[in-house]
C-alpha cells in the first residue's frame, strides 16, 4: 500500500485541495501524488486545524518560507505575539512555528491556530519541559509518557507539523558534547534531550518509541519535521561525525515513516561555510532519500550578529539551488534577543529574496516570469507594474511616496538612463 492509501487524513486533503494546489504550483496532480507517495514532497495540513490552507513542500513545488514566533522567559506578551503573527502573514510567510517557552503555552498555541490560516508547527518538547522547569525540577525527571501525551494533545489541537529530535542518539550526543566541537549542541530541543539521555543513561525515547509517534502523526496527518538536534552552531563544526550520524539516522527513520503512512521532512544544517553549503545539502538529501529538506539558513558566517538574516539568505539561495525545499527564516535578532514585528518582516523578506534568487538560478518558470515582469515595467518606467512584480510591493510604495508623481526615480531624475535614449528626449 502507498502512503496515500495508508494515510486517510492525507488522502482526504488531496481530494479536497489537490486540484487547487496543482493549479497554484503549476504541477500535474498525478505528479504531486507520485511525489507524496515517494516521500519527496509533503502536504502540510492537519484536518483538526479548522481554517488551515494546506501547502506543498518539496521541489518542484515552490520554495516555502517559515517564520518562527514565540515567547521567552524575558519577553512574554501574548499581544505582541499576535502582532508578530500578523506581520509574518502579511510579509508572505507560508508557515509559522510557535516556539514559546514561557506563559500559558496551551493558550498561546490555540490562539495561534485559531488566528492563523497558515500551517502551524511546534516543538512539543518545549511544552513538556516547561512543566518541569517551571516547578524547578531538572529535565532529567521528564517521563517519556508525558512527552508523548503532549504530542498527542497538540495533534488533536490542530498542529500541522512538529519538530521531533528522533535522530539524536546517546552516541551522537556524546560525540557533540565531548568530541571537540567549538559550540557543542546549540539546538534547544536537542540539548534538552541530550541532557535527559546523559543523566539517565538511556536512549532517546523518541527514537526507541518511534512507532508510537507514527501512530499519533498518521491519525491527524501531522508531518514530522525530523529535527537536527546536532546541527552545527559554528561553521567550523559543520560536517563532523555527530552531525552526519544524526543525518544517517534521520534517513532511516524517514523511510520507516513513509512505509507506515506518515509524512516527514528533514531539518538541517545550521552554520555552514559558503564553500561547503552545496556539498552539505546534496549529502543530506542523498542520505535522507530525497525527503523535503527544511533549512535554518544555512548561515555562511558566524560574525553577522544583527545581520544574520543576510548571512542566512546568502546560504539559503545557494541551498535552494542545491536542493533545499523549505527555508526557515532568520531575523536581525538571531543570537541576540527575541524578534519584534520589524524583525519578523525583515526575516521573512530576506528568506523570500533567497528563495527567488535560488529559483531564478534553477530556471523555475514562476521565478523567471516575475523577473521578466519587473524588467518590462522598469523599461517602461511603469511604477505600478514594478510594484506588482516586486517581492514586497508595500516597500516599493513606501520608498516612492515622496516622489510618486514623478515618472523617474529620485536618484537619477533628468539623468534617467531609460529616458535618455528615448526619441522624445
């Protein structure tokens, strides 16, 4: 039996939304179904998320952008989170993730699901850990049953995809912590699990009880985003044994999930020097059998504090050309503080630019058509046409406000190169 035959919730979504998704992506529905069954494409959408607009992730579908939101112990305001969510939607994000670790996590999550038509992702380990840490208990006291209960609850609430660090093994955690890495483990969920395993001298429960996880995910068509708990947090750590051991495990798990009727994405790889991005992406895609790849960055330098959205966009564009399917944004606040509304907008737009650059390089028709529309409008000094072709029309309008009655830009004026060669001049 195929994935679609085993996953009734997914099959229902395809029947309901398949034709419109095929039209939007410019792909035959048959080829989409083939990709879903092969595990090289996923359809994000939990039927329990009442107002969700399902999306496809996996080339040749268009590159998708995720925006991370959420509270922290130092910045915890539900009203601010609602504003950030709206900023992400208005800026063109395709999904959002609630990474909250402070406040009423259930209320925050359920409010986001009600307010957001985009697929919503979470990291259930955060909620399971918050119960302990708020009670001043160490993470090693976590009962694995509590984690699986949290996953099941979030699936029932409507969460569309979940980051679960199933590929993090005891051996991998030891290698990352003791193997000479400059920055050890930088994944928050990965560090929580590694601490639990090392203190209890037990293997990862998400790995040992993976079939239990699959049973929950299949019922609600929750796509498992197999987390990169050992992603490099510094460029010099990229490509070490710990990272690749996890990737190999994720590839095995993705194949097992596919056979069980559950959709999976792969996460990775974090901080990677520019000259290594292509090799990293192609290596991950090969070892994970072409499963959709969901990438943070990659950040091509470690020293762009305040500008990590740019460092990530550089790596993201190259990553798309190499096979990345889904870009997780970085904002100017990365590594420094919790992002605000302006950071969210900047992060989404930086990733959208990266996606467009990558798709232009790939020769994707939709990307080339946008470029052609912009070029035609610029030659005609058609500012409305330029605005419509731009990735951020609102920014074009804002920057033109003071001179919008002019047919030239404020930089060149009468020296406009386009007008210079017109016969009327």
